[in-house]
C-alpha cells in the first residue's frame, strides 16, 4: 500500500490544523475580527490545498 500524501501535503495539513486551533483559541478570548478570518483561511484554503496538491502530482505520474 502506497502512502499518497507527500511531505508538502503534510506541511500544509499541519499548518491548517495549527491555524484552526489558533482561530478557535482567539475566538475563545472574545476577539471577533481575526478568528473568523483565520478559520476561513484554514477551512477554505489550507485544508483543500493539503488534499489537492498531492492529487495533481499523482495524476501527472499516472499519465506517463
């Protein structure tokens, strides 16, 4: 069984998780300006990027 995620995928995934945690911690302190921005960046940009980046590379390898 081959592991599909590359090192770049794992780095993006860790950054997304840390950004999500930071967003919820900041939300817990009462700041309602920065926390939604961090959560939107994590959920809409970083998590999908962590999944999609490796699949495009995998598709290129399969076409060769």
